[in-house]
């Protein structure tokens, strides 16, 4: 299983910039840590913040790994 991560940068008066990256992990981990599949630089994000899991055909869940709450 793999995921496609899309980063979209909005620009005023110009087309959006879309960057895509394939993430080959079956259950990618999101966080600031260097071992994470999806790395974020925001200090409000834990080193290992959340994990993405496939829950059915075309469905995923995002589960917290730390104490920080978030909405997906």
C-alpha cells in the first residue's frame, strides 16, 4: 500500500503550486522526528504525532500517537 502526499501552496492571482510525493509505508507516521514518513516542522507537532491507517477500500483513519489533540 502507498499514499500520495500532496502539498498545495495557494498564490494570489496565480495558479496553485502542487507538489506530490509517494509515501510507500503501509501505515505512514506523521511527526517532527527524522524517522517519520511524513515530516512536519511545526513545533506544535510531536516527534511521532499520528499514524495514517487504511480502514477499508478508499477509506483511511488518522490516529493520534501522543497526548496532543487534533482534528482530521
